[in-house]
C-alpha cells in the first residue's frame, strides 16, 4: 500500500469541545499533525489579543486547524459516491484544510501590518520549503506540496476543492465561528452545522447547498454578523491591538535609530529589516514575543517600556467614537495638545476603524473576493442565496464601519490639574 | 464611604463560558483584578501540560480564579440574613477566593518538586509582601492582608470562612471540575452546582449541605473521581510532565557542574540555587519558561537539547503499566540495559505514580486534611456524607494507584537491529 | 401578615429544562398553581398540532405559563429600588404573567376560528368568574381579579406593567421562543436572555433596553423570525391543522343537519350552537377532544370518519405552493375536477396562508398593535430599535406570506388509472 | 429489489432533541412508523405520571421508540464489516428496536398491576396479530414477524442481536436515560454515548465494550443510579401512581358490585373482567383514560369521584418514611384509626416501596435476568465490568429499598379539631 493510502491500524481520536471528536485514520494526516511546524500552532492564540476582553479566548490555532480538518472530513464522507466528486481529491482536501493556517505567526494582524508580512505567503513557504511538513507531503507524490499550496492559494484547477476551504461558507468559517463562540462563551456563533453538512452538494466548480437548508444558512450568516461585531471588532480588544502595533513600531524605530537594547533583540532583527527568512519566522511564536515584551518593560526608552507594561499588565487605552474624516479640526487640535503636554501623539493618540460586509456577492476582480453561496433548488437550478432569502438580501452588501479614537486616560488624568491644555483635551474627548 | 464598602458606579461583568457571567460590584475586587500580580495568572495555564492530551485545555489560572470568586459571591448572596453568617466577612471571603491561587507559577507541579518550592508560601508572600495586591488589601484595613493570607492558609479563626475556600466541596473544586471539563470537552465534570448552592447552609464552624441535596453532592463526588482518572492523571499528560521534570533536573545539574549555557539562564539562577525571591518568582511565567526551552533546544548538551525538543514538539515518551515495587528485578535489568546501550536511565527511564482518594473522611493530623462534607437533616442534625450515601460510602477511603514506566520508544527503535540488549529491552517492555 | 404578603415557609422550586429552576415564594402564586383551572393547562399542548412535525413538541401550556412567570419574577427582582418601579405592582405582574394563557383551550387556533371563540375573553371570564382562581385573587384585594384581567387585556393604567406581559419583547415571547426551541430540538430560538434581562430598565410607561444590549435584542428578533418559518408555520403542521378545522366544520355541519351521532357529542353541543358557557369550556381539554375524534373514526359519515382517522393516525394531506389569487383558473378547475371524481373539495381541497412580520413598528389604531422596542442610550434618550440596528431596520415591516394548497394524495392516487380527471388533476398539482 | 432492501428515494430525518437527527433510509422502517399501532405511542407518555413532579416530562413513547431505533442504527453502522457481525440481521435489529415498546398502554405500571396485564405479551400480540405492523413485517419475509417477536422476547437464537435490545447497556436504556433527563431537565442522565458506541464490539453471543471505554460505562451506570432515585422513584410521582392504582381498583370493585356508572365504561369492561382483546387494548390510550377519569369525577361514588378529582387536579397524597415490616403495630393502629374516622384505609392509607439494583451480575435462573456488561481487554479477553471497575464493584448487587406511607393530609386536617383519633393519627404520622 502506498503512503498516500496508508491507514492507521486503529483510528485516532482527539477530544474536541466543539466537534466532540476529531477522527484521524490517514497516516499522512497523523504524521502532519506531529510535525514541529504544526505543533508550533499550539503556541499561537487563535484570537490574538481577544483574551483581554473575553478571558476564555485563550485557545490556539492548533485547535482551530484540527477543527477545519474535521469539518472537511465530514463533508467528504457525505460526498462519497456523489456525482462531480472525485475521491482522488480527498487527501488533498484534508491536507489543505489542516494546513491552511500554518503560516500564521503570533498576533498576526499587527505583525503583518507593521512588518509588511503576509501569513499566506509563509503558509506556502512552509509547505514548499525544507520542512517536516514538506517532506511528508512529498512522500505522497512529488508535486503534492505544490497542489496543497495551490488549493490554499485558490489557484488550484478544481474550483470545487477550493470552495471547501475558502468561500462564503467554507469549513474555515464554520469552525472558527463555533469555536470562538465556545471559548469566549458568547451566545452568538451557533448554527446548525450538522444540517448544513447534510445539504451540501458537490457541483462541477463549487460546493452548493440544497435550498431546503436555506434557513440554516441564514442562521450562519447572522452568526457571522454577530460574532464580528460582538467579538472580533470589540473595542477593548482593538485597544490591546493598538498598543501592540505601537510596541512593534517603537521597537523598529529604536532599532533604526541605533538605540542600544539591554537585551539584543535577535529574534526581531530580520523583522526590523523586513528580510525575514522562513526559519526565523518559525522561531517567533507567542512565548518568544511575550518574553521580549516582558524584558522591554525594563528598557530605558520610556515609550517602549510604558507600552510593554500596558500590554503585559492590561493597562489599556480608553476610547471614544471618533471619525477623523468628519472631525478633522478636533483631530488636529488634539494632536497639537498632546504634543504640548508631552504625550507623543504618534504613539498615544490612535484612530482605529473596523468594518465588515455581512454577506458579499461575488464581485470579480476585487481583492478579497469570496465565492458567494449558491442554493440548489428542487428543479436542480442554482440560485445565489440573496435571491431567495429576504433576510440575506436585506443585509447583503451593507458595509458598516466603526471608528474609534484611543488614548491613555491615566496619562491625561495625571496632568497638572490647573493645565489649560488638559481641560481642553477633556472637553474634546467628552 | 470607606474603601471597603465602595461600589462601582455600574456593575462590571465578565463573559464566562462556565458561569455565563461573572459579576463585580466591589471596588476592591475590581482593583485586585487589575494588578500585575493577578494579570500574571493569564500567562499560566490552569492544567499545565494537559493540553498535550486535550488540545482544548489551554485556559489559564486567571480564568479559574475569577470562577472561584464568582461561586463564593453566589454562595454569600444566598447567605445574607441567615443565622451564623456574619456579613462582615463577605469581602474577606471574596478576596481569599479571588487570590487563593495567586502564588502558582508555570507548570507548578514539576517546578515545585524539582526546585523545592511551595506555591502556597508564594501566595502568602505576594499578599503580605510589597506588591500591588498587598497595597490594595491594606487600604481596606491594616491587618486585612494577614486575614486574607490566614484564610488561604486555613489558620483563620472563623472555620466557616475557611470551609468556603477549602474543604471537600469548596468553591475551588466546584469551579475547576466544571471549567476543566468545559475546556477539555470531556463529558464528565458536570453536576448541578445551582442545586448545591441552593442547599448550602452556614453553621458555626463550617458550610453544610441540606440532605435534600445529597444526590447532587454524590454526582459531584463522582465527577471528581472521573475527572481525576480521565483528565488529571492521564498517562500522556504525565509523559509530558515527566519530560518537563527531567529538563529542570538536567538544567540544574548542568548549572551545578559549571556547564556554559549559550544563553545565560538569568531567570533560572535563583531556582537552581533554591534561593528564589518574590520578584524573581513573579517574573517567571509560562512564556519565559517556553522561551528558555526553545533556546535550550539549541544547547550543546545532548540530553537537555533532546528533552527540550521533545517537550516543545510533543515527541513524548511511551509508557507501559509498571510497578517497580513488584517488578524490582525487571527494573534493575532495564536500568542496566539502558546504561549498556548508552541511554541515560536517570533521564530516560522513569516511573511515575498517581493516586487519588475519591472522598476522604476527616482524619485529624494528616497533612492534606480536608474538611469532610456534612449533611443537615430535616431534624437539624449533622451527618457525615458517607453515613447517608451508599454510593459515597462504597468508594470512600479507597485509594487507587496507577504506576507507569516511561521511556523514549524512538531511541530504542533506533538501536542497531542486531543488538541483544535491544531485543532484551523490548522483551521486558512488551 | 396579609394574604398578599404571605410567603411560603420554604421556597418551592420546579425543575425546568429551560430556566433550570422556577422559584415560588409567594403563597398567592403557589395557591394559583394548585387550582383546577391552572392544572388544566397540563392537558393542553403549547404547540397544538406541531408534534406531528416535531415529535418532541409535546409540552403543555402549563410548562410555558410557569416559564413566563419565572421570567417576570427575574425581571422584577432586577427592578427593585429602580426609579419608575413601584414595588406594589409586583404581585400583580406575577399573577398576570402566570395566568395570561389561562383561557386557552385545546387546539385553540382551529377551535377559535371554527366556533368563533376568543381565548382572551375566556381568560378574563376565568379570572372574573366563579372559579378557584378568582377566589384566590379576590383574597388579595377585592378588585385584584379585575386588575389582573386589565393587565392581560392591555387596558390597565400602568403601561409599564402591560409592557412586561405584552410587547415586542415581553416575557411571553422570550419564554415560548426558547421553550419551543428546546422541545422541538431545533437550533434556532436561542438568544442571550440573561443579558437582555440585565439591561432592561423600567421607565414611566414601558420597559426599555439599554443600548449596550442591542445585539442581544437583534439576536432575539432573528430567533423569532426563524422560529416562525421553521416551526410555527411548518407546512406539515399546517396540514394537520387543516384536517382538524375540517373535522370541526364537518361535525358542526352534521349536527346542524340532524345527523345522529353514535356517541352523543355532549361536550360539543354548546360549541356547535356558539353558546359556550365557562364551565363547558373548561371541561373541554385535549384528552376529551381526542376521545371524541377516536370515537368519530367509527361514525358512519364517511367524511367525518375519514378526517378523524387521518388526524389520529397522522395520514395527512400533501401540499404544493399555490396562490389562489394568482391561480384563480387552476383553482376553479381543480375544484370542479374534485367534485367530478367525488372528493368533496370543501373538505379536501384547502388553501392555507401564513404570514409574519419579523418586527413591527408601533402603528396606532391597528388591531394587533404591539409596543415597539425602545433602546435607552448613554445620553438617556429613547430610540426605537430599528433606528439603531441596521439588521432590524432592513427586515422591519417586511411581511412575508406563504400560500399552500392541501389535498389527500392517497385519494387521488386511488382513482381509476384510466380517469381523465385524475390525469388532469395531477397535471395541475405537479 | 425486494421490499426488504427497498430504500427511500431520499433519506428522511426527524429532528430529535436528544440525538439531534433520526435518520430513516429503509422503506420498511418508514412504513412501520406510519402504522396506527406505532402512531398510537404518541398518545402514551413515556414516564406515565412523572409529569406531576417534573412538568417537562410530557414526552411520549413514540419519542423514545424512535430514539432506540436511532441508537441501534448507529451501532450497526459501526459494525459493518466487523467479525461476528452478520449484516443480514440489520433490518431485524432495527425493527425490534423500533417496536420493542409497542405493547405499552397508558400508565402501564398501574394498569398491569391492577388488571394483571403484561405489556410484553401485547407487544408480541401486535407483532403477530392482524395488524398493520404485522402485515408490513410479513412482506419482508413470512416468518419475519416471529423473528422480531423473538428478539424482543429474548428467545431469538442469535444472542448478539438480543443484547443490542436488552442487556445492562442496551439501546433502550441508553435512550431513556438521556431522553428522560432532557425532558425533565435534571442534570443527571448524561454520559458519553458517542464514546460508548465507538468502543462497542460484536462478539459471538453478545455486544461487548473495549476496556478503553470503561470510564464512560461507569458514568452510564452512575447516571442510571441517579435517574432511578431522582426521577423514576420520586415520592411525589409515586403518590400520583398510588392514586391511579386506587382509581382502577375502585372502578373494578364498583363494576363487580353492580354499581351503575353514569357513563357506561365500555372501554374498561374487558379490563374489569380480565379478558382484554388486542383491539380493545389498542383503543385504550391516555386520552381515553383521562376522559373517563374526568367523567368519573362526577360519579356518585364518593371514593371514585374523590380519587379522580385528586388525579386530574393534582391533589396528591402526602407521605412519610414508613416500613410496615418494622412498624407493624403503628400500621395496624393507623388502619383502625382511619376506619374509626371514616376514611377507608384500603384506598387512603397506602404503603409503597421502590428498589433498584444499580448494576446486576448475571444470575442465571432469575426472572429479570439481564446480560451483564463485558469489557474486551487489549489482550482480547472478556472481563465482567465489576472485575475491572472499582466504582462498579463497590455498588454492584447493593439493593436499596425505599418505603413510604401515603395518606390524604387534607382529609385528616379536616377532621373535627377535638377528635382524639385525629390527634393520635397525627402523633403516629409525625
């Protein structure tokens, strides 16, 4: 029996709070889970800084990756023998599902923005580079690593396979909505996945859903909407994220200006110079980042030290609603006032915006294009979801944006009580 | 209004997956939660290495500490106006509940054993030392820190207060059983806490339970039994724990033998010399430990390097049932054979034992004494639980021990295939 | 102590799957629950015929009535001491909550339509008539029964009290959505009631909700929408309802045409003549109705016998989408064809329509007016929900109607295979 | 394709709160569910009178029968291709599972005792008699009805098949524990059925369980123990059961003594004379019984009228702990005192006993013998559960009995206050 078809002598199960059990029968999957690159995902939180708001949100990307694998496994076991489904693609789908987030680093969002990284590029690099994961995939077939990378990259020729991993209703989203709801404890994020899986059907170029399952899909769309606004874009989480970004900016700035760190930031050097190699990237997990932040609390630079202290000890910035485009004058005045009282506004006065489209149509050519959801009617026709669902139609394409201004209230309160600038700042912030 | 009685202008709530919401109304509690010493508990996993077996078990002691606080808060809100209950003790109970695990360090179990530490002593040290926590408690009342320490230390004069925090059915146990069940996803660990809280009654020197709630208590005892054997003593978790201990032993040994570390282990020095000061202790959280383990993977000492690699990348030891007391000859032979093939048995051949008493009677004079559970009958008499419950009677005092022998199967398999020693080792281990 | 203030020596609890426990402390409430009129609700299913579709939906109105009481109890325990809240209204609210559905009879929907009854009128009649419930309420205060009736009737002077029992987000709706979801087992119907209760505030003339709870309210609105379309308007349930109505029509018709029943329908006589007295109404519970239906299976009238057999043994009508307004010609042709083949279309060809408004504005003067939901902003202003919520705005006022045509497929299939009429009927129904 | 192998064109699903979905693919199963004999189970409550204690316990035997079918279906889908498993027995197992409770009547427990009936005999009679169920089974194979009856009767030759339906851990018990827990809302009754199903293995003559699943089985045993004492033997439920039995006794007594009923009890006549025919049995469902009880409230016989009023309006007997064997003198005195004050003790002074064995060994020759649970060790040996499980060993074979004395407290309180007999009665009952 080839490695590709090799089965474990006994099925392995992982106890999972969300899917109850995760089942592994393929030797290849078992081997991939055991690699250092995959085990590393245990040291990266799924929701980054959300734990500052929802203390339960301490689960890792390892958790989520297994979950996505399990959902795809269940979908495919329903697909067996169905038209359009090529059983030969099974292992490819499972590997892509398991590995789709492999390139995520610690606190990806801020790291990517500040250091101009792309976790998807690193996912590909791990799969195609000289790694344990690569060698396992290559044992399956010479160009198997490339195929897995193509699926994750959405360039694989079989679009049905891609739609399992990334579309408006893919295994990735179905897992994270439920998982993040479970660990945060919020009451949103629940929908009837078992029903959705039962009504999924393969077609030539995408996964579709029988129209009898439309209400379950509506529920999924609404869950997504609620999770975005209640959890993912929570303003307190964004406060931690703002501070984190500023730490990275400050450390890079100090490095570029030849500041002498007490602890030489060897793990960060290639990030500062934007020349990160794969091995360096893999070495930087969350414990390493937190180690540095703890050391940097003791640095002499007051801004780096203060920001790290805030992050580690959860002394966050406060916020108000603020739209700089509409409040340009206030914004400029605040900026000057901060400078006047000696609080550097480039680190301590931060506007942050979040936005979400609850459900997008397919809009060719756009960057973040996602396949829309198609329903399969009794007459075997495909209809785009929002054509059949009033509720989805009424929310589709409605972009909502939330702008907030973040600042260190404690610093402002500590200003001398007679200060005119202080008084004016509080007038504007009120 | 004094600081002691100060209430937040608006009640704060934490979303909690186990208790749904955690409610904070007291300014003192709110301030304690904000201290660096308490926030540090976010960086220490509640279940140490259990995540290697149950991937969901990534929750922190911060989580659990809030949970214990909430349970005590609910108990006390039922106690208001009841005989024997002194409302003056309320804040003391809440503080002791919140802070009872404050002295836990990363991977406490192994650290305490190897470096001869005692987390309870550190809890006291934090409460009584020059810390943020201490200063807040002192604002309540000059000797309030001492009182809190006494409650946690079980030396406080009011035994009723102590029994809330530590007895056979205290808030600590009720929280961790449910919480650990939730995060691991196992189906054990559930019992009707709401019912138990409703039938709890204060008496002069302990918390008791109305006998109408006996079945809920039985269920709690059984949950505890199942959680011990299914989760806490899981042999795979113990394998990670064994490796962790050996890392600590090896690093200490190397230090004592003047080994030159590539990275000077400054955070560990006082641990190696067993002269840990409070500040050093507080600096050592899980991210710091993991940072060192990652660095030590690259050390030249092959044992330290190998063990750290095993821990970080989850290359665990395998195990068999093995009772060295009954298998002394086999044990000695294995020990010699390991030496013969060049695998140091003091690091790579490890016996580990676990044991639990599902429900203990009160046995005065024993070290780990816990107050037994007393039921209050309709005739207002107190009866020890096992007198009334057949099921508890039948399991009480039954100590069960589980002995396992851990070893690196991969090393053994890599021995030359012709080797007699190898053959013999496998004969014994089979 | 007056009867009004009398408390039970020990709080009574009911184990409830939805709210976990239902707590009763007031003697008045306890006494009301024990009355024959309230116990009678155990013999009336909450969801009428829904059990033919969702076999779990066998719960009674007794269940739901306790649930509504419990929700109001929890709301009021949060209201204590809040502005605008008059603690004197507490018992009135609890009684109105408990008794609001007291006048429901078996399969209310069909009975009310066919026999021109009004369950709300019977609720008032029970509360004001010579009943156990009335005598208990009168012990509280001479005009207390009238007050309770006024609250349920929405004519009570204190509008805040009314809004607890009937508005767009009242205790009634919050209970039935969750309860019906629980018993049917569907995954809709969940929302964070605990959160909603926490953010409810009394105002001068209505219950309002702090805007921080807006997302929980959105979730509630969506739950309601899904429950209507997935459960309450399910076409299979409506099929049973159609048959039930036709049974009632037929029995009345037979009575009016001097048909001699094998079993004299003494329980139905006053219904047939539309002169139902209170005592007769109370005697007619679901077991009595089902007893008659079982007896009527054996009647000689073939239509009554057939319809009862269909209802008892779940031999339901099939259905197709059909809008008679748009398909008038087809409708008339079908009607004639049914007559031609000897299947009486007035019993066997039935159009049924359902419709729902997911969220209504307040529209004064309309019959079914419900108070809209108002949010209380941080600036203490009231805003109608759809002004603040995109999601509610997009669905509010959108009425959706679902038309179906029901017919006995088995009868049609049993027509002689050569029949032209049969062929034509199937062409139209296809 | 033969009827036996005929599959529905599309799988049918029932939404089930306990197992989420119940899947039906076989035409035979679908047809059986549609029979009047099976639909009749909707009109018989699973837990008889338990709803008087747990208001949620209103679910029917229809519910449970589908659940047992579904569990067996899941077990068998795991068995496919396993040694010892004969796929030819599949449909037989499914039918036996679905139909195992078909002979239950309303409030079986009391009816069987009073009228000397045996629901298992009626199950056989329905399967083998001239019924819709019989004709469907016969279409499968001439002697298929007999086979199904044999499995339910535990006389079928293949003991493995029997053990699926009736043993210490069969599908019947696994369903009812979970289902009754769900509907009552109690927190007992939960165990990891998914795990148990995964580790079940067929052997030559019984279903066994891999020893890795031992803890899940322990949990199941404990659930059973708790459900018995918390739900099934609840003293309030037994009070309703006592009254019910006495109603049946009284009506039979009146019939035998030529009492003239206002309503001729035609449905009961054959029960009174103990000559019940199948058709009469099937006609007597719960609505019919409740109809009679309501009518009998108005009978002139004061005992029948009073007891029916108590049952319908939940005016139950109170109870005390009482063991007549140990309290013979008190018992005799009470009996005389009741006679003296004119309360007939044969209806109003009732001792009721409940007992349970939490886990029985196999004891050949005993009537209620149930196959014990065998675990399959890694070495492929079978070990009886209590040999391996400390917890089961400690409770196995321990019979617990609970004796209570029931009486109408309201009658006793209404006795003249000066009465010596009254005073004495209360002294004894205290």
